[in-house]
C-alpha cells in the first residue's frame, strides 16, 4: 500500500471518528504533522491556549492524529499542563508532588494512581464549590453596609484560609509540629479560627443594621 493510500485511509478513519462523536458535546480536533491543531467544529486552526480555554469553559474535546487516526488527547492535555506550568506565576503543581508522581511510574502501585488522583481532584472541586457557596451566602448581605474595602479584605482572607484547608496535594507543615496528632490539631485549630471569623463578620453585619 502506497503512502498516499495509507494517508487517505487514515483521513477517512479520522472523519468517521469525527462523525461518530456527538458534536453537540464533544469537539473533534485533528493534529497534523506540522503540529497544527484543526478544530472541526469551527473549521479553523487553533492553539494549545485555545484548548486550555475550552477546558476552563467545560467544553469536552478529543484530539486525533490526522495521519493515523490515533486518539492523542492524553498527550495534548499533558502538553497544555507543561505550557501552563511554564508561564510565570502560573505554577500549580508543587515540586515535591511532581517528584512523587514521577516515582510512581513503573511502581507496582502505578495502576491505582490515576483513579486516586481523579477522585481526589473531583472531591476537591466539590468541596471548593461548597465553600464558595457557603461564603457567598454568609457574606452576601455585607456588601450594602459599612466599609466596602474592609469587608472585601476580610472576605478574601477567609476565602484563602478556607481554600488552603481543602488543598489535597500540598500542605506546609509546621517545623515544630511532631507526633501523629499534630496534623489533626492544626486542622481543628484552622476550622475553629474560620468559624470565629464568620461569627465576627456576622456580628459586624448585625451592628451595621441597627
């Protein structure tokens, strides 16, 4: 079989895959030998930044090699992460976590890691949404009253404390902490402090309404 015939057959295979996908839900992207990405939905060439924005918008997509028809979505998503990590101020993955992740390749526990990471990130996203809803409900009535700058500062500080509590991958430890119960004690202390801040802000709201 000649190269031209193989290329034509691969293109037909990619087209069949594109038609089989639910285009209302999944965007089919083809990657060519020159590394260019072609969005079959918009009939235009796109970049990794465009794909990253689609992820943030909740748009699902699949990437096929235009020549072989192979699904290369995982590799493209990995490239997006590398690109994002390379941007100044965009670092999301701690170095210690990356070292641990690399260490799992070839390990007997390797098959369990993907499912664990998927569940951990799903739980984190759910907890983050719950915390945002709770903070919005608690703080929503504060904005018409008092010093807006001070209220915003307190709101942001409490949100940052809440988000850091639910971070699953990295949590700085107190160098002076020791013993199996120290982590639990720190967590309990943060929860108590967070509740105290909420109570203080509620008291401030009550005083402003008088």
